[in-house]
C-alpha cells in the first residue's frame, strides 16, 4: 500500500486556477463520494482551502492512481487537463508525509506559521473520516500530522507575533491593557482600515465601540454595520476622555488630533493609559503626542515594522520547525515500514496454524481413544508450541523500521516457508513438522 | 544546611534563566519543580529550627534573612501557581540566591533570651518578614513593568515584550502586593511598638534606633504609593518606581543596617 498526494497550492498555481479547483463550493463530500467509487485507490482525504487543494490517497499503483486523480480533478471541475496538469504536484511516500506535516505546521502556508491551516486540515480529515473514506494508513497519517502541528506550535515560536497590521494593533493593545474586555475603543474616520481594526478589537470582547466621522452619516453607517455607537464630531473631547484605545483612520490632509488635545485629555483621564493607533496616511495624530507620559502612539509605519520583525522572527523559527517535521516524518515512516511486515506475519501464523491443524487431523485415529481431557491437553500443547515458535520472529519483524530490511526479511520468510506459493499443505507439513517434532515435550 | 539550600536555589535559578531565554515548556515546568523542591527543603530546615528554638528562627539578622528568603520563595510560588506567570521568577531568584548566601556563609547561633518568649515578638517579626517578601515581589513587578513600558513606548518590541505579562496585569499585581505588604508592615510596626513598651516602658529604644527609623520611612513610602494611586491616579510607571524605591529601602534596612548600624535591634 502506497501513499500518494496530488494537489495544487499557492506555490504552483495562480489564484484563478485555485478558485476553480476549490471543492468547498461544489461540496467536498460530493468529491469524496465520487472518489470512493474509483478503483484506483482505497482511502481518500481532500484538503481544500483557499490556498491549496490536495488529495491524499492510499493506493497500490501510484502511477495508475495519479492518472485517475488527475482525470477526476479535470472532470469534476471541468478544467481541460492541459491547463491543469502543469500546476499539479504529485508526491509519494516520504515526500507526501513530509508535505502534509509541513502543511499542518504552517510551514507551507502563504503567511509562514499561519495557525488556521491546522484546523482546516483537521476539518478535512474529520469529514473524510465521517464518510468512511479513511482507513488505517490515513488515520495514522493525519493524527500524526495534528500532533506535529501541535508540537511545532508549542515548541517553536513559528506562529507567534502578529503578521498583519490590524492583528499587530490588537496584540499591542493586549500587551498594554491585558484583557480587552470592557475597554472602550474610539474610531475616527469611517474608512476600510479603521473598520477592519475595529472588527478585530471587537472580536476581543471590548466593552464599547464609539465611531466619529466628519460626515455624520458615514459614522452612522459604519456603526450600524459593525455594531457601535456613532457620535457627532463635536463631542470628540468627551469620547477621548472615556476611550482606552483610539484608532484614527481619516482621510484628512493634516493632523486632526493635536499634542495639546491629547495632553488636555490625559489630565481629565487622570493619566489612565491611552493607546493611539494612527493608521491614516497622511497621519491624523501629531507625532509629538507620543511623548506624553502614558500615551502609546503607533502609526502605520510602526505597525508595519512590527509585522516585518515578526515575519523575520518566524523565518528563523522555521528551521526549528523543519527539524521537528523531519523527526516526526522519520517516526511515521518507521511505523509505516513496520506495517509492511504485517502481511508476512499473518501469512506465517496462518501457515503454522494450518500445519498444526493438519497434523491433528492426521493423528485423529490414534488420538480417538484418549479421554476428552487428554485430547484438550494435546490441542493446548500443540497450540503453545506454535505460539512459542512464532513469538520471536513476529516481534523481530514488527520492530524493523527500515523498508529494505522489512522487504528482505519478508522475502526470506516467504521463500523459506513457501508462504506465497500454493503448494499442497501436505508437503509443507512434512518438511516443517519433521524437525519441529522433538520440541513436542509436555509443556510444564 | 543553609549552604545546601543555597545550592538548591541556585539550580532553580539557573532553570528559571534558561526557561526565560528559551521559553520552552519542558524547562519551564522543571524550573517550577526545582523551586518547589528548594522551598520544601527550606520549610523542613525552618521547621526543625522552630522545634529546637520554640519559635520561628528570626532573632538574629542572619536567621531572619533565611526566614525571609523562605517566605519570599513561598509567596512567589503562590503567585506563580495562581496566575501561571513564570516570567517574574528570573528576577526573584537572583534576589533569593543573593540573600541566601548570607546565612549559607555566616551561620550564627540563635540567641535564646527570655525577651523573645513574648507572643508579640513572634507576631512582630513574622509580620515584618512577610511584609518585606510582599514588597520584594512588588519591586520585581515594578521593575518588569518599567522594562516592558520602555519597550512598548519606544516601539521596540523585543526581549521583554515577548516574555512578560501585560502592563495592566503587572500594575494590578504590583498594587496588590503593596497593599498586602503595607498591611503586614503596619501590623508589624504596631506589635513591635507594643512589645517594646512592655519591655521598656520608657520606650527609649524605639525611635532612636536606625532600624526602626528606616522601617517607618518604608511605611511612609508605601503609604504614599497607595494614597497617590487612589487620589491622583499614580498608577503604572510611577507606582512601579515607588515599589522599586520602597524595596531598596527595605533591603538597606535588612542587610547593612542590621549588621553595621543597629545596636539593640539585630533582627
């Protein structure tokens, strides 16, 4: 059984193609059901996000399965294969495992270390698993991927630090005020940036959102759409005295919040800290206001610097995360390879058991006069002998994690015990049962 | 005994430094476990001494310091385990280690005297030691507040920004520690006064002693901090500085004054 991954991501395909390939519109469940009917593979999971569409399957013949999946993608989405194939990547075994682990830990994301992807992968697997499209291999693979994602998050700082301006503003506000619950946020200007930052603040459970704009209707519209209260521009001073966080994002050509205004406000506020986020260009707040005690003034450039620093920090953390990924890939492959021995182990046990049964049948006439107790004892003794003979080889086989060794051992066993050939059981019984006989002492 | 405790604290201190720098979960937990072990061993030592003497060892400057280290370690552990914030450990541990070197290298015999049998003595000394432990925590919280404040204000979000709790949390914890400390300081000073007046009804010892004088100075500083916070909104950085200055005076009282200046009041 082989692992195969076929997909596109933001690294290989333009957004137009990814949009057309996105399964979420047409239904991932429909795709899974359609894929389940294909004879080319056994287990399937479809990971479909806005940055990637990836199909993970288990198959016997990777080339065959790959062609089938490519055809499926092209048919399902109605994209000619010559437009699709150049953007597709296919990975098997080690590469496929590494890929999924990197995706789950955010290493392959558009924004390095972005944390949502782990949830999306979990959701994708959950759906496939509910529809009965996954089996032993994909179950283990995805659960390992979740563990890798978790390990990377807790052991490295890959996902730490805000990487967008509005998140950076929220993170700073939290460093100043701790919990944002019950805090008052004042937004000046009804533009898009101010709105976005206000929405992020609201997600933190702020107490009150006040919006003021020179055009009263704009303020009212924004207040209606995101839930806040609009105030007239003239009551700015009162609102400033109440606010903990001031977001300015107006289109004014000169600063509208002066040093003097803030200084005056700080007196009424009795030095309660004020965090000013000036995301307007040109700036809305006089830079010197930031020198006032207990005033933290960040403009758009400051926030962008923070974002850049965080991104470069994530870059340095990436190598730590890659180490974890390759360690976990090793562990997973070890498990996978040891599973390669399972058919051989089963066949071996089966063979031994059938020999035992055959011998018991052959001796049936001689055993007939024995009491039921004694017969049960004979049965028990022979069973134990077979068990004991098999313990060591079974354990040895299952403990090998290197694929080549597993193959070599399996091959040797197959030949030595004729596991794959269809020779008559009688022949084998004779060759094997001969040397095994002296061991048939009464079991203590 | 105190030397072994010093080693235990030093090992815990190293673990706190490593976990602060690397921020890995494994070392963080290990640091806490090591400190708990050190505090546990210290509890044992102090318990044995208490059984031997019949009161908490605090009647000589050296044993008072050891008891103070013990109380501070316990108070810090209480804060850490209730808030889950480990960042302060890296500031508290050096203080514990530095103070513990004194009892570790200069063991003194605890004087036994009938003077110390009074229940007032026990309340007096243990209240003050507990107050000082609270002030030590407050000072560390204040210092970390200032470090973090400077980074945010200067828009340079670096080492401390990534590791310390928010300014608001530090400020709240600082004020809480000061309130608790102030309460115990007040109790300690009052019981000290009662005790002294029982021993020497003239009260001659009290105000002339540098130790008493400096303790009253501390009381004034912390009272002002609490008053200023309520009345004129001195929170945040100003409160943080006051906590640091206040504990500077406490330390002054504790080590140099105890050893070199005071005559009648060694603990």
